[in-house]
């Protein structure tokens, strides 16, 4: 065996060099997009039907892939120190980003079976290390940071009760009654429901304000003048 052949076997091709890290990045981005879509439904106080959740999650994923196509970056790739690029080093582009919104979820499964990324190869893109080391990572932070902030807001919307959930808990459950009167240990549901109720009341929600003054002395004590 010649030295050239041995060297070629020891050096993985460019498209395979970071494929495992790219798999993790795509999984993180897909999960994040799903959470952002779910959080958007809850923040808007919409009824969480399967169709609506599917639409908002899918829309979040498409927007993320378009941004990734135009910049090569995404929150998941940035966390792992990667970018997506073409063979000549250019960003993938909007069209490739849109196509990748369809292919990347499929490729998550294909890579587990085939140990390669055939769909990315067809699109002519691969993962590469972010240039510039730590400084390069910091310079490319602003765009992924927007995505991380959206994710943080989505998680907050998911764990915070909606207006309907808050009223149903405080007004129609025994544990909610104890929460309003301070007769039991404060739980997460109690704390977040009281905080949401006070915010609504202080923001001009007259129905919630009247309920708190009449039925929820713990929250009424926290209302503004």
C-alpha cells in the first residue's frame, strides 16, 4: 500500500469531518424550533390544537433554516463551533436553506443508519469549523444569540400559565383556593399563577382585578393602587 493511499484513508473527506457534530447541532436546532413554535402559541393565548402547533413549529423551523442558509449559522451550530458552507466556502443560500428545512429532519434518521449525510451531499453543503477560534466564535454570536433569546422566551411562555389556566386554577380548584389564601406551602404553579394574575390586573384586566380583590387576598395585597 502506498503512502498516498494510506494518507487518504486516514484523512476523512471534508463533508464527513464534522458530520457527527452537525447531527447534534441539527437535533438541537429542530428541538429549539419546536419549542419556539409551542411557546408562540401559548404567548398568543391560542388554543393548542395539533394542527396549530404543527404549523407554528414548522414555521419556526423554516425561518431558522432560511436564516441558516443566508448566514451559514444557527444556534445549534454556533454552540458546537460550526458553520454550514459550500465547497467553495460560500454560505449555502436561501434556496438551499429552504430545501434543507425538508431534508435535515430526514437526514437525522439517515445518518444514524448510513453513518453519512447523503442529502447534504446532494445539496452541496457541509459543516466546517468557525474560523478565528474564540474571537471568531464571539464575532458570529449576535445572530445565534437572537435565536437563543427567542428560545428562552418560548420556554418561559411554556412554563408560565396562560390567562385561562391561571383563572381556572385560582378560581376553580381547591389547591388554587389555598394558594389565594396562603394556607398551604407555595408551589411553582401557585407562584406563577399569582404572578400572572397580578401582572394582568396591574395591566388593566378588570375581570382579573375584581376576582383578586374579592377572592384572592394574597394576590390582592400585591396589586398597585
